C-alpha cells in the first residue's frame, strides 16, 4: 500500500474519530489524554500488543527545572531563566528558541501534571553520581549541570525527576499511571494496530489514516487531525544506514521494536520536512561506580579529550570523534573498579605509568606526560586543560595502574535518534517551505525536539520533551 | 505561487520540450549536453543572467583517477581499484557503493569527454603542495593522497585535473567550452529564468515546470523529465540555520548567489527525500606556502589533533571539533610565513617555547611538552601520534617561535553544502520510501553525491561529481 491514500479513493471510512493518535508511548499517551480532556473524541493506534513504547523501557526520569514542586520541596534553587541558560548552553545554535522557551516556562506545570496522573515522586534528593538513583529518591543530577563549561553559564541544579522507589523501572510506573488515565478518559485504544498510510484530501489536508488491524486495512476518518507519535527510527536499519552511516556499525540500537520510523516516513510522504537526522544519542556509561570519575580518558594519542565528570552522552559525543573511536581510561589502584554497566577490557597493567604506556603501545612519553601533567595539577585541585570539577581531582599515583579500553566497536554504545519531522512546538508538521500541513501533528522522537545533540543531552530530556510536547500536540489537534 | 502545480490547473503549456534542465552550471550544462546528444529536445533555465554557476567560479579541478589519459601521459600509476580504495577510505560508510563504483569505473572516459569538449589540459605534473597549481601544469595532488591514514589503503596518485595555464580561472575555461558545446548542440538556453514550481500529474509524475521569465510565470511541458541542477543551499540562510546550525555563524558562504536550494526545495515538494543535510565542506587553507606544513596545529589544550599534511578540508573537519573552534599553529622562525589565503593573528612570539606558552596563556608545560615530544620524534623522521609524512617533519627549534591563531570565528572558513536530494546514480529523485518520482532527476550539489564529508574531501571532487553525474542524469532523462 502507498504511504498516502487520496481521500477520493475512500468511498466511506470504516471508523471515525476527532483526533487519531498513532503510537501509545510517552508522546502518544500524553497527546491522547490532553486531546480527550480538551473535549475531542480520541482513537489511539499502537503497533505492538501493548502501549508504553520506549518511555516505558526507560527509568522515566524527566528533565525539568525552573522551580518544580519537587525542587521546591527539597530546597533546591532553580529558576526559569537558569534552566533556560543551562539548556541554551547544551544546544547552542542547534535549538528552536520558541520551543525552548515554552518548555522552560512550562516545566513547573508539567511536573504538577505528572504528579496529578498519580505518578509518585518521593521528596528525597540523591546527590551522588549515578545514571539512575537507586536510593528511592526522586530528584537527582542527571546531566552536565556540575561540569564545565556548563557551570560557567548556569548555576548547577538537579533536574532529573524520577518516580519514587522505582530504580530502573520508572517507565513502568509512569506509563502505567499515564496509560490508565488515558483509558479512563474514554479514548478508544487499539493495540496490534499499525498506522500504514495517511489519507489526504485534494488540498493536502490530512483527514484520516489507514491502519492494519486484524490483517485488514481499516480506514479511519480523523476530523480534527492525526498526531504522529510512533517513536524514532533506530530500529530501521535502512534509515540508520542512510542517516547515521558512521554510527550504524557500532551502535547498540536503543529503543523498542516499534522505533521503525513509521511516523517520520508517513509524515514525509504527506509533504513534511525532516531535520537533524544525522544526530543521535551515544551513551558511554563510564559511571557508576562514581569513583571511576577520578580516572582520565585518553585517546589513541595518549591525550585527554574531555572532562571526565561529564554526562555519559557527552563522553559518547567526544569519544566518537577520536581516531577510530579508540578511547581508554587510565586509572590507579585506589580508584579502579569495573564499570557497572559496561563490559570493558583491561589493555595494560603496570607498577609505573611507563610500564603501562609501553605495554599498551603508546609512544614513549606520551601517556607519561599526560598523567604527570594531570597529577601535578590535580594535586592542587586544578584541571587547567578540561576543567574537571575539583571534587573529582586526585592524583592517580597509587600503583598498580591500569589502562582500560572503551573502544566503541567493542563496547557498542546504546544509540537512539534525535532527528525527525520538523514541527512547530505545538506539533504542526511543516513542509520544507515552512508551511503547515493541515491536520497533521507530531511529537516525541518522531520529531526533532529539544535534545538535538549527544553533547548536550541529559538523562530525562527525552521523556520530558516527548510528554511535554505530546500534550501540546494533542491539545492543538483537539482545537483544530 | 505554490511549489507544486497540479497538471489539471494548466489548461495549456506556454512552452514545451523533452528534457527541461534547471540550472546552467557544471551539472546542468553536462546534463543538457548529454540529453541533447541522446536525441532529446532540451531547454535550460538559468536564474542568473549567464550560466556557469559555482563551477565557473572554481579553479575547476576535476578529481579523476584510475588511469586517465593525463595520468597515463605523465607516467602516473593509478588503477580503478586504487582509485576506489582511496575514495572508500575518504567516505567509508557514508557513501553510496553503486555511485562510487560507477564513478571510479567511468572516470577515465569522463576525462576524455572533458578534453573532447575542447578544454585544454597540459601534460605537466605539479608535484608541490598548493591549492591550485600556478605553474600551468594540469595534474596535481589536491587531497589527502599522501597523508595518513589514506596512505595505508591506497597508493598515492595525483588526481586533480586542471585546465591548462588557468591558475585560479579554470572554471571560466572549462565552463566556457562546456557551455559553448551546449549552445552548438541546439539546446534552448534561457537565462534570467528561475524555476519556481514543478508540475505534477495525478499519478505524481513530474510533467513540466513553471519558470519566472520576464516577470511572467511561464509554464513549460517537459515530456521526458525535469533535471534539477540548481546548486546547493549555502546562500539560503533559512536552510543553513536549519541544517547547519553549528557552522552558520562562522561560515564564509562559498558559492554563487544562485545556491539558494531551489532545486532541493522543489524536489522535496514533489515528494523527494533529502539526506546528508548536516554535512558541509569547511576549508582552512593552511597552505600555500607549503612550508607552513612543517608547523604544528594545537588546540586550546596545547595538544595536536591532526597530521598537518592533510588537505585543507580535513583540517577544517577536525578544527571544528576542537573546543570553541580555537586552533593555533605553532611554528619556528625557519618555517614561518604568512599563509597566502588567510588573514591570521599572531597571538604570541618568544625566544623559547616556554615564553610563547606563557604569553599565549597555556598552562605551564602543556605546549612545551607537545613541542618537545614532536621535535624529539621529528628529528628521527617520525610522528608517532598523527603520522605526518616524513617530508614534512623537521624539529621546530629555530628561535624565535610564534603561535598563530586560526580561530574559526576569526578566519571564517569557506563553507559549502554536501547534502541534498537523495537520487539514484543516474539521477532519479527518490521518495523517503525508496521509490522513484517519475520524470524528476537531479545532479550536482542539489543532490547528495560522492563527497559527503569534509574529512574526506579533495579539491576537484565536486566538479568531477557534478559533471559526471550530470551527464548520467541528462542521458537518463532523455531515455525516459
């Protein structure tokens, strides 16, 4: 079947609704709920046998700031302006100013909304360094807030909002509540129902869709619009080869099997533009344990290339740029431990840096200089090259020493996509000439949202982005 | 006017031809000539008052290998396989295998074609290091052929084919001959005629176009097809902000005023896909004079990051990745000279490396180590970190020393785009689902061609690519 079916080819629709939402993950569920609350009839199509999407597979941290109730109750200082300055430092010229402002100004309300769904958040602050707080606490640092150069433009504030006592299972908790609210709202939820085509009238307005349900092509009229929330495209190898050629061979595809780019492809077929398609999240979980942050990363030249206290996706961003993706951690016996989430190889061990250097095959003096220079300044609490925070500076001088390989083709880092349809913050899908496609909306990783580069990513940015803008898209479609 | 006009809205076309070519630069002229030679009626639309495009503004090197007549006559050894291996090393996973093979296998014939147009090529080989040979010779090295890591997979061969005695004006010579051949062929060439819309029938076939000629919208039937050759999009600030956000503020826009992305936008409106939109050529002309290659580039950390004997676009690629785009050349009095094509600032001068280091504000020992390490190995003809070729290795030990800033926001490097419509090697524009848009073709920088990253670029790759694949597209359209 073609991606687009002209309205004139459909004598009568099999089903009808006001707002048709494709995808029942974080974005789709948020869109469905808001559209329903705005008074629209809503039908949700989910290609798998149950909803939840990639959001449900995640820990479901939400990256929110500006003074949320949770931040407030825990005495954490943050402001809309400070939150904005941090995100602006993260994405610089690669962001949509209007989207960013809306998000920063709306984040406090968005957290209230999440709590109102019934998602429990515990008034506890985990100040340590971990991907996900395992203490039951709901607030933690999840990005580069305490790392250079971000500390130069924004006061550090923890903004990862995690369902209470959920550890890595926050997604189940969060999506459980959210999907239950959608069900209660009266939305018509159809699982094992994959969106296969959009229906367009002669003026280009999207007036419905075709879905594959029970081995039959079912036509569905959507009088107010279709909202595409089918996730990213990391599971579509044709697309990743095309758009992320350099990452394709090293990536562990991070997402749910439905992340095939269906919504992106159909949105394009309807005339929509795609942007940021060459960018992706690349995560190297170099912590926990946090003490590994005392180590230093070096490249094939034996040179450091990043402050090691960054978030794991920023490390990934820089690691990809190093020759052949060959990166190593040099560490001493005082701080060595195996990383919790990565299988790494120890390349060399020695009683002196010179021994490690020689065993690992670095040219004489290269690694020794790096370590000597680092140690000399670390002893003074300084890192003049990359400005790692003082808390993580301690000379690496406790023999034996080890060099650990984090080579990208060995560790195969998790990768997911950060490009998609170009949409207004309120979800309207845009053509290449900037005009709107009437009746067509998108949210979630089907579109290019707030996070647009691994260099500025923080855990929770996607869940916050997809639910926040999913809500806006649902509301906008309902008002159509 | 809308980008797409339905056929049913056009009662009668004002003009008619078999193949309509939009753009009279290198790609368009090549397409027009081949289509005409294949027996089709051809009309060419050029938005400016004369043809030539960005190809005419260039030195018109063509990057060709595999044993061209010029290589052969000069006793240069190359083979199709060696040529292929070199280009494969340049673009790795970011290339279209079918396109690359066609190009490597067809390059010898393509040079013969260029000579048959009347373009003079002098049987002289310039073996020096310059952006363009100023000796009148027609063959030279123009890329990374003699630089690591390319030397590991392909035997170095010069492949820049430059019109004789033309210096920087090769484009005028080349396009002069090519455009004259197109005129002689009987193609109907219309200047001051900008393509403004495509005409599509109900099945999606492109059957004509609308052009703005003499302040009037003129409809033109194209029975065999439309070939989009309107150049890249570096002059379209809306598009560069969207697709190249990180380069937008530092770029000197390199191209002709017609590089507005017209063909890309219209091809998208007709349903075409775009790929590689985030990639661009970034050139830092760190030579001539060639002796500057003896210097070393360092970043804000005082560390080297590339072998300095690379082509200027590979330096650009790595320079962009350094913190804040702050890169410097360290050089001694024996080798210092001002670069021929760049305005650079001298940041620090000193009788010792320590003095330069201190004056430039590097942390003590950072630059000194880099220079000491480099010098120690250079004295032995080695560069264990970045493998600069032996010819360019000499200790930097002749005081006084200088540190020269090549900061990207000061030198504002020339940038042009390497993304565009996704097309088959023979020019058929593809939809996101991989199907062809009947009647629509593209070539030149309107499409994603052979060169897809600055890291693997060489002078002459665009002109070779746009003319080679322009010819194929013209032939394919004529055969439609």
